[in-house]
C-alpha cells in the first residue's frame, strides 16, 4: 500500500514541497512532467468523478443479489431438498431428516414442493436453513477477501488502479456465473455456490473496488476534500444498490427470478468496458517510483532511508503552524531521535532486519499520528475497531432482513426489492446532499485540522446513535413497512463511514495513509467474515421464540461501537482544551 502513500505525499498541496494554485482542480496538474497521457476517447485529466461510475456499476450488479439470493436458495432447497449439513425437522413427526448428500425429494414430497408459494417451504426450519446457507457463503467469500484485499491494493500501486480494476471486473463477472450453472445443471452440488463466493472473494469482491476507487480518488484530490469525496463514492455505490434492487425487482416480475442472475454479470461486463475508457490516476513517474521502491524494499538501508524520510516529512508538515499537542522543540528532538535511530540501526543492520517484521506489524495497526491532528494515542486503532463493530452489526442485520421478511411477513420478491431500493437511494440522498450540507459548517481542514476532526468525530458519534435506533426499530416492528422507515434512518447513520475515513486521512502522516486504509479494509473484511455466519446462527437459534432478536443483537454491537467513538471524542476534546484550541 506504499504506492497510495507516495501518490498522496507527492501530489497533495498540504503535504507537498511545492505550493499549489488554490484554483487547481486536481493535484495531478501540479507537476507538469507528471501529466497523464490523454487519449481521444477520454480528453480530460483524471478526477475522482471517473471512479464514481465504476463503483456505481459495481453496486448496480450487487443490488439484486442481497435481496434475490435467499429466494434462489429457497427455490433450490424446495426443488432438490436441503443439503445434509442443513437438516430440518419434519413438522408432523418432529424428527430430523438428512441424507448422505441431500434430503430425498420423495421424503420431502409432503414438506417441500417446487412452488415458492407452498407454505411448507415458508417454515421456520426452511428460513433458518436458508439464512445459514447464505451466511456461510458470505463468510467464505469474506475470508477470501481478507486474505487477498491487501494484495490487490498493493498490486494497484505497481500496475496502476485501472489495470487492477480490469482484473477485478473480469474475476467478478466469472464468479457471478456460478449460481447460473448450479441452477441449470441439476447434477451439480448446491455447495458450488459457496465455491463461487470464494472465487468472488479471491478477486476482492466489492471490498476491492471500494479500496481501488478510494485510492483512485485520493490520488487526485486534496486532503480537506476527501470526506465529501469519499461520501460521493459511497453514494455512487449505494445508488447502484438502490437502482439495482429496483431493476432486479422489475426483471423478476417480468422475466422470472433466474433472469436477475443473468443481469448481474452483464452489468459487470458493462463496468469492465467503462474501466477500459477511463485514464489511470497514478502518473507514469509515480508508477515507476513505486516499482523501484518495491524492488528495493528488501534492502535494510532502503527501509531505514524511507523511515528517515517519513520522520522528516512529519516535521515539515507540523512546522508550518503551531502544533496540536506538541512544541517545536519536541518536534526537533523527535527528528534528531529519528536520525540517531537511523544511524544506530545502520550499525546493527542484522538486529534491525530481525526486528523489522514486528515493527512493521505494530506500525500497520498503530500508525503514527500527526501531533496537531487527532487527540489520543490510540484513537486511530479505536476508530478502526469502531468500524469493525459497526460494519459487523450492519452486515449481520442486512443479511437477515430478507429471510426475516420472507418468513414473518411472506413478502414477495418484488416487495423485497423495494426495501433494497429504499435503502440504497436513501443513502444516495444522504451522502450526496446531506453530508456536503453538514460539512459546510466544519472548520477548514488546512487551517484548523484539529477542529475539523472534532467536527467529524461528532458526525461519527451521532451517526452511530442513529444506527442503534434503526436496529431497535427493526426489532420492535410489528408491521413490515417500518423496514422502509429504517432504510431512511439508516441512511443518515451511514454518514459515519465517510466521516471516519475523512478523519483517518487527516490524522496520519501522508506516507502512512495507504497502509492505514489497507488496515481499515482488513478490519472491515474481517467483520464480513464473522457477521454473516454469526448472525445467521443466532437468527436460527432464536427464530421460533424471538424472531426479531437478531436486530437487537445488531443494536448491541453498534452501541459498543458508539461507546468507543465517544471515548475518542472525549480524548480529542480533552487534548484540544489542554492546547487551548477548544
């Protein structure tokens, strides 16, 4: 992820050595020798707007999946029987039915018919089995994402964002063909759907396109713009989810359920064609520098030089104005200490080589914070844990909404798509209209970064509280229409995500920005590993007695996250008071 860090430190006026024109629209124009080569089909310089259609089309292809995958699994279960690892109880004889591979279709003749409208396929046992199957599939995909997402982000540093996006789209389209193969070939095991999820995760799934699009935007924007820019990227994704869910519902109604699963890879192929048109955000000079640094990364002397440059960059940044929580004298002492450490490690290169892996591990999870920015020694890692808890609760809740509505309210596929549409479009409005409006009241990041971060921390805390209320609303609902209302309130709570990224982009040194976002992506992918299976298991455990308990579990998880965010807010406010900035 060092590539992202280098591109930001080179092109960002706040951290660069050259002063930029305030009227310049993109940092890529700051250095004439680094201008991108333009082609006849894309006559503009790279801008973050070019990345929005990429993430929009990705969301458009994924929009029908979350709502339509449970009905597809339900259809396959009713037609072919439940796989042996998901046994159900016969409602008449109260015993568990399971075979070597699948429950016999003849045995299930009185229990599961091919028609989706058969009430016996709407039993609690079926609902629990569907939730577990979908949850395990999502968890397996997330495991693959966790193992590969940093590889893809690092690869984008070496070959460029655009080429990595092309690889992502090609693999993502291939993975989406697997459910179609299982549906049309009755001899194929239903477990191949899990294999398709693993394949999808191996190419990074939606996590990779999020990381790549955010890196693309960070390459060509100033730090003070990134909270709004990241919000627009997320808005593009949620708009895709919303329109995708609506489009999926229309396709289901007009052409049947399986037609949706033809639609999704088709949209990914359209995304691939668009990616071929956009320009690369990293300049030729930046790519060459990243590749040269990658070749020299095995050398301990090069590692020490990079560390020394990192320290000097921090000193250059914080010397431009009065530091937040640090004096100029302590800054100079820190710089001298860094030089002494560099000389000492040169004399003891063997010991340094052995210590580097552990030190690198610590730096990845506890990145160096700029002294005048975010208060609290461990605030960055606490914000990452906050993201982990929140995303785990949100994902766990999202994966159970469709099985819950299918089971408790017997909703049709078209009605399920409406929920996804409202959720996605509400987030589009929230992130494109509400977030920029709120950020107008924020102190300018370049002149008062501590106050700007404090403002964003309040957005994070309030957003988390609204997410808690949304989960409670789902759990207490006696009418299904409240899930429409929850889509709107959850959209306001989603401001938490771009606000957190905006804080991190301002709080750490530019050369650590890429690794910080990479570590955040690891936390988020880990939440995607845990949440689907954990919440599906809890959903099945409590379905007969307390069917809405899973939403209260989500509310509890977000409550813990809001507590961590509040502690960070207090630590930051305390340090601002101590330094006279409050």
